């Protein structure tokens, strides 16, 4: 699997996250999405091996009827951030993910006058990985 497929699988291994859509979410609670937003070459060695960083936006739709639920949603994003930091040395095609980090988890979208439809949160996720020259 490539870095996008692998990060999607890693996220689905987190408690409470099941199906993760690519580039969108449904407007109902407990819907999750992952968007790839870029890939950066950090360095290349003399043999052609590369260190790279891939950026994602992760979307989560949660119920937010009251303050208790909104605090719970923020806590889930915090727990996910801490959990992702422990995911290291994950095999991908021609290499491995060496580090996953997350930041800027926040409320992103509030539906107009409809508390039944879930509120969308977003978080940036970064996967640092190595590719070996074949």
C-alpha cells in the first residue's frame, strides 16, 4: 500500500473510527473522511533514497447537541493526536512511515440551524516516510 492507503488504514485502527471516505464525509455523526493535500520531498541521499512528508486533512462529523458532546469531540481529537504519535515504522510500498503527527484539530463546519446533522471537525495529519530506491 502507498502512504495514503496506509494512513487511512492506521486511522481506521483507532477506536471509534470505522469507515473512512476519501475526500468527503456524510453529514451524519460518526462519518469520517481523509483528503490528501500534498507531498514534499525533504531530502534525497546519494543512492536516490528519499525522505518525504505527506499532508492530509482528516474530517470527523460528530453530534454536538450540548457542551458535553462538544467537549467529548475535542477530547477524541486529542486522544487521536496522542495515539498517532505512537504509530511508527509502518511498512508501505518501497519504504516505511517513520512518524505520524497531527495538529490543529478544530470545529470546521456548523450546519445551518440543524442540530440533528452532525458538526464537522477537521485536523491536519502529517506522515513522514522513507522511500528506498529500487
